C-alpha cells in the first residue's frame, strides 16, 4: 500500500468517526490525491458500497430470512436469518457499523445463519426512524442515539430471543466498528445474560469496567488502526488482569474495517478470513 493511500484511509477514518467537516475532508483529500477528480475516485474506493460484495445471496434457498419488527417487546426492527433445517441453536445478534443496518450487515447475518446459528441483525436506529439510505445521514443519527437505551434494548432483545423455540438458550453477539464498541458495552451491562461476545475493531470501555464482564470475549484489532488500538489494547490488558476469559488478535499491516469486503481499499481477505474462522469457532465453542 502506498503512503498516499494509507494517508487517504486514515483521513477517511477521521472523517467518518471524528466529525471532521466535509469541506475540510475533501480539501485535504484533494491535496493527497493531487486533484479533485482523483480525490473523488480515491474516496469511492475507500468508502463502503454495501451491495458490492454479497457472499450469500438474499434469496439463498437454504435460508429463511425476514425483515421487520423483531420478536420481543423492545421496539426494534431488523433482519433475521436462519437455516431452513434449523431446529435448536445459539442465537447471535449482529451489530452494524455507524452506517446502520445495510445490505452488507444483512449479508453478514446470512453468513452467521449458514454457519448454523439463529442470526438477528437489529436496526439500532429504529427509535430515530430507522436506517436512512444516505450513510452520512446514518452517521449523524448514530451520534444522536441514546447509547445507554440502545444497550439496554439489546440486552432485553437477547433475553427474549433466548426464549424462542429455535433457541437453545445461548446468546452471542458480534459487532463491527461502532458495533464492536457496542458489543463491549453490552458485555459490561449484560453480565451473565450473555454467553459470548465478539468485537471487531471497536473502541473499548474504560479499563475499570473490566471487572463487570462475565461472558467470554473474542476481540479483533487492526494493526494500523491507531485510533481504536489506543483504547482497545488497554482494555485487553485490563480484562486479562481481572482474570476474564478473553482472546485478542491484532492483525498486522491491516486497516480499520479490514473485514468489510465492500470497501476495496480497506478490506484484507487473509485477515478477514482468519478472523471469521476464529469467530465462528468461538461461537461454536460457547453457544453449543
């Protein structure tokens, strides 16, 4: 990866996570790329295109899927996927990035379902009208979300999902970016109500919260993701010091969002495949 592209990726990360002004962002990207047209092309290659890399088609006949109001009295809508031959299995909640529930996260839910779990991807923007089509608007809404209420809703949803006839009573959760941070917060709040949590490059809670964790955690970090790692690595150390069950992997020379195969510049297939294998194995271990 060239220095130019790495600079562009880091700038894009600041824009999408730190509230950088759009005009300032584009001006700086233009300097990096050497012109406005080149900057637009570079931004397009870094930004995610949610329908660009569907791994499991929405009409896969091996699965039953639906979109709408989720089971349980928590007022959330979302996307559900399960194998047609599913009898009883662990439930896995999939938590979206700061773009909200989009086609990519629905695809991830189908991947989880194909692995043998009852997959539920809530739209945590439901209280604000649901995920909009424009991802910039979605990020603005994420910033307005009552995070504590959203976490409580996730815990309540998990409790209701565990009681479904297809559930074996075990609950896992996996999230990406904003969703990775959300997984850590759910683990802190849920205590023993959660059986397994997996966070991909999610900013972490204060290390002092580590004592409240009860569920085993699997934490994936990107080697080049200094923004997240400055909180993530102390979080791992605090969990270990508190004697918690935690597995942590830092994937060298890859960027934040390396698992998102709809972002051409940031996706890293080798790291994504390895992290996914570890994720599914982790859930099979703890949700059986």
